[in-house]
């Protein structure tokens, strides 16, 4: 794999059982690049290590006054220099390629996992940890993967040089062959402590990154309540902890570096002292002494790679462990249960105390023969919620968290294993992810707008049946388009106007309407909206409700809301309480007949519900808490809208 061939068509299935296993998997998947780097590394290191032998031969040729041997030695040094230059050039090229391709593979795996898990990812793993994995951890993992081949080349070179010295001059070669392993392995007792300190530093850095990410995401709210300084102090404290941990880690690595300098120096002194003693006795020549001395000095270069690989592994292992933890997450799925005891329906749903029993969906609707996308009623066997095909269903929960969880279930993204939601009788969890997301689109209550032009924002996978202009009109984005044009100096067309990161230059209602338009353009078989109009005024909300109903005619739409204006436009309204459907009907029917529904929609308190109607009568003699009163208020709101 070359850099120009990126991205991978298929990054593969990672071994995410542990950090070391994941590193081994990455290395195996670039075996060709690793072998190439190893070959160029051997050429480079062997060329560097051969220079001392050339120097020794040249010195001995001068002593013996042999011009022929001196010329041959010069030619040999030229060959070594060429090997060093070529080997170093292509080693660097191969190493960088291995680094970048390993990092790219990891980033593709992380992106694929994020796409698979959707919003469930940040509930299982902190957002700051995901950011840390996809930024700094990617670089550290790539560093270790590419350093393995260079370390292997350096280790083989050390072995070759030791064998060569033993053959060339046994008296001094044995000293070098015994001393070098001691030098190389002397830092091993220090590595566990250095690794622990590196782990501590990475953990604190991850917490600081998470805190910074959360602070930036909630900066507007913090400014509103005057909490910037509080969170700033927290981040200062966290960053100082990271600094102290980094200093402690750096001290240990400084000690390791000092040992790597001290011990080779002591070995060199021992070799020189013993060599001079042998030369005085006439057992070795001056050229042989110079050769061994130079070889020991040159070996400091490949020995530095022993320290580098130890440092790379110490820093990459916690990063790989964190990446493996993210990559090991799976979609929460469970097989569809069947009712064998006769006390539930054929979808495994237990009988609930609903005022109007839900009809069973028609599993015969099946999947679209051409697109392979299921069509039909959307049914949740856990709660008993049914959204008939082609109709606008509104769901009232009262609990925003419960509504968000149920919306994710309807989209096939359950937070925990459970019975699958059915679309046309087909379990969503059993479908390929791309098919499930084509069939059901979930827009949460806080959609994200990416930076770029409006045209780029609305350039999403879609059926092509809904034009951008129609979607923007249905979402009532006229003022949003005007604001974008006014905020862009060089854009006369609103589609070319730029949107800042997360749409921060727009109001909450404007961002919400743009996100709704983006969802409408996709034109999915089922569209699930979680509080799509919570940030807009009642006038705009009424027009959005009409536009949504008109544009989604013939398509299945599910909206989680407690807004009377939106509820009144729905074909059917479902009241969900404590995880079960307890009432089904139209908005006006439920307001008049269901006190629990009226309590959520009209914000009545328990005391008001329990009080006699006579005590709640208004000045006009009409019971203020009655269905008639609520309907009159609704009609007044519609007239004003």
C-alpha cells in the first residue's frame, strides 16, 4: 500500500481484544511495507557499520605504505557511502509510508465504528476519549508500527557487527560481543516504571481533553450562567496535572537516555584499555585496534533504536488499548423473541394497559423488491409503539431522556441489547447497516451542523424526490437564508453562503430548522424527529407543522413532541409512559379524555389534576383544565399563527 492509494477500500477487521494484539494486527497488515523498510534499514546500518573496517584497513595500509590497498580501501568506502545514502533515503521513505498508512487504517476503522454506533458511541465512551484516540493516539500508534522495522534492522546489524568483530579480532571481539548485550538490555529494569508514568500521563491528558471538549461544547451555556471561570479553573488544574505527569515521565526517559550514553562509553573505555594492552604485547596491529574502536563508536547509532522502540511501545500501548476499546464496541442487537407462553403478541410484546390496544403491524409488507429497503409499519415490540406506514404519528413521553432513548431504538440504535424494532415485519437489527439507515433516519434534539457552504450542508445521500428549495420552504428557513447572505460578503446565492462550525453564527431555532431541512431532503422511508420545533416560536411552529405534513405526505413520520400545534397536525398521537404505550388517539381526543396526556401537553400539575373542576373554573365560566378549554386555547393560537 502506497500513500497515493489511500484510503483503503477495506481497512479490515481489527483484532481489538487488547492493545498489544491490535498493534500486532496492524503490523501484520503492512507486512510488505515492513519488509521493505527492513531491507533498506539493513543496507543503511550495515553500510554505516562497515565504515570502521574501512578506516582500519586504510590506517594499516598507510602504516605498511601500501598504495594499492589504500586505493582499494578508498573504493570500498565509496561503496559504503553510496549504500548509506541510498539506504537512508529509501528507509525514511518506507518508514514514513508505514507510519501514514497505519494511521490512515486506524482512522478509517474509527470512522467506520463511529458510523456503525452512531449516537450510542458517546454514551459508551467519553467524547474526549474519542477525540484523543483519533488525534494524538493515531500518531503514537503509527510511530510504533513504523519503528519496529527500523529496530529490527538495527538489532540485526548489531548481531552482524559482533560476529564480524569476533571473526576479525577474537581478542577484542569477544569483549564487544559480551558487553553489547549488557548495554542493550541494561534499561529493561527501568522500562516498567517509565511505562507506568507514560500511562499516567496519557490518562490525565485524556481527561483534560475530555474536559476541554465538554467546556467548548457548552461554552454558550456557561456564559449564560457565568460559569466560564469555574470550568476554566478546572481545566487549568487538569492541565497542570498533565504537565506534572509529563515531567515525571520525562525524568524517567532522561535517566534511560543517560544509561544509554553511559554504558556504551564505559564499554568503549574497556575496549580501548584492553586493546592498548594487546597492542603493546604485539598481539594486535594498530589498524585492528582502530577498527574495533571505530566499530564500538559506530554501534552507538543502531543502539539508539533500542531506546526508541522502548519509548514508542510505552507510549503507543495505552493508545492502542484505548483504540481497541473503541473498536471493540458493537451495535446492541438481540434476536427477536417469540411468544411461546401465549401471554403476549407474536412480536414478543407483553400485554399492556393501553386505553386503545395497538393493532399488530403487517409483516407481509416486507422489503422493496428493487431497493432492498423494508417498507411498512414501524413497530417497537418493547413499548408497543406502532407508527402506521404513510402516516404522521406523534409520540408524547413527558421525559426527554426517555424520548431520546425511544427515538434511537426506532432508528435501530438501541443503547442496550433488546428486541429489535420491526419495519414491515423485518427486524432493523438484522439488516445491513446501510440498508437500515436508508430506511429509517433519526434526527435527535440537538443536531450538528458542520462548517461549509449551505450547498455542502444539504448535499446528503437522498432519494432525489425532494428538492432543497422545497425542504427549506417546509422548514420555514426564509429568514435563515437572509441571515446567511447578510453574513457572507461574497455570496449572493444563499446556497453559497458559509456556515460556521456547528452553526454558531445562527440562533438555536435557525440551526434547528436547517437541520430539519437537511433531514427532509434525504426523504427516508421513515423519518423520526425528536423535538424538531422546540427552539422556534409558535407562529413558525404552526407553519413548520403544515409544511412537514405536506412534504411528508405518503411517507411514515414519527415526531417526539409535546407541542399542541404539532400534535394537532398528526394523524395519530401515542402517549408513552414508563416505557409502555398507555393511550392512542388524536390530539383532541386525548386532551378531552386522558388526564395524563393533558398533564404533559398543558403542563398541569398533580394538584390541578386532583382538584375538582369547579375550583379550576376561569373567569368566563369555562373549566380552565378541561378539554374544551384547551381546545379553545389551541384554536386561538392557530388563529394568531
